[in-house]
């Protein structure tokens, strides 16, 4: 495995060796795949995005990175003269919708009910990318949806009782036999160590409508709307199966083999 580098050195090495522009989320995946960061933390895409944005802002013309599009970065020395002319008018400051929404710190889409070991304190586990540390969203607060197949059958909020508690309640109430998947949108920030932070006391009013629009488009997937994947790329997490479920699967497989002997 290659020697572990700092995030800055890993970004420089990967971006300088890339054949062209690359999205920051793909840049993070490449860094992890190449073993440049043995411990990428829980938010590698967010971390890479933050390093790129900060470097461009603080170093100006001396920065080796250049943003040439929505979430796209390139090693500045690889920008040709014609491309330079095209990108001269692109501000190096991030566009408002390119940053992670303050209101939506994390979300998960169409997670499987059966991948959670349900109890009064379940583990709602997710990873931002393959190789990243898992985050437990049991204590997350926000909005959630329950599905029967692909049909939304219930929309709820997890506030006084957080996400894990609310979902657990739905395994025992009138909806218990009616849902098999769930999506959720959380507002508590996630640290690089995978810890949930505290709720921000105030939010900019200009953030509410974009966040509401993004939630509706992601959740309902209207056919005439493009999904806002690029805008929310840093905030999406993919489900990780509860280790207790995996243990049960292995145990069942072993028992099945033993019964056939």
C-alpha cells in the first residue's frame, strides 16, 4: 500500500496525475482506492471539498488547483490556453448551491428496513463512500419517509424523538406491516470523526427554500426534474448493514450447512 499522505498532499498527487478535471467526490474515492489515506474518516468527500475550496480562497493565483465547473477541479498546469480562456470568467469562489446545504447535513435514500436490527436504540448506519468510517444516525433529527416498495406511505419528523426512536416505533404501530424501506434527511452536522454535532440555533432564511426543494425532488423523483445529486453530493450517505444482522446471516448459513451434513 502506498504511504499515507496528508489530505493536502493526497489531493495534490491525485489531481496532478488525473488526465483531466475530476469531481471532488470522485477525487476522494480515488484517494481512498489508492490507499493514500489509511484513515479517511467519515466524511471524505466533504473533507476534500473543504480543502479545495479553502486552498483556492486563501492562495489565490498561487493555488495549484482550479475550479472549472460545478464541483469539478483540475490541476492548473493542465489547463490549456483555449480552456483557460473559457474558464477565466468562472469565479474561483464556490457557488452558493455548490456548498453543502446548512439545513441538510446528511441524508439517505431508500434504505432497507431489514438491514437494521430493530430495538429501542437501533444502529442506523451509513457511509459516505466505500472505505469511509460508518456513521450511526440513530440520534439524527430531521424528516423521514416510509415506503411500501417505491410508494411513499408516510412522512414524519424526528425532533423530540430522534430518527432511530421514531423508526423503531413504526415497527410496532399501525404501519408495522406496511413499510419495507425508508429515506431520511438530517440537520445535525457530521464531523470527520463520524460524530453528530448540535443543532444550529439559527439558519439563513435563503437556505430554507433550496433545502425544501431538494428534499422534495430527492424524495419524490418527479419525472420532469433533474435530481439534485451534484448539489447534495457531500450530504448523501449509503446504508451499512447492522453487524448484528450480518452475524445472524452467517449463523443461519452455518446452521443450514450443518443440517445438510
